[in-house]
C-alpha cells in the first residue's frame, strides 16, 4: 500500500525545489517496489500518471476514466 504525501505537494509549494526533490524520491520508491498490478480508482490524469510510474504491467481503473487516464490505464466495466 502507498500513502501519498499530498500535504507536501500542495499547490502553493510547487515552486519549492525541496518539494520536487521529494516528489522524485517518491516516484523512485514507487518504481522500486515492482508492482504487478495497479488499480486507479480516480481515473484522472494525475492518478493515471502515477499508475504509469508504478511500472505495473497491469493498470486498471474506474470505467469512466477521465482526462488522459485512458492512455495509461484500462477501464474496468461497471
């Protein structure tokens, strides 16, 4: 299970180099876990890109994927 530190990445702090360093560290940690499956229960671009970053060969999501999430996840029928 992953816990995403959303409070660290709030909009006002995106200009901070420390936030970007933490985000890149988080992505490296996600990638290093070698997931087999990723479930994207939001279906937005941000969650889809995180699913892609996971490196999981199987990425599935809510049947109404939004934004560009269809490019990185496969919809699960209702």
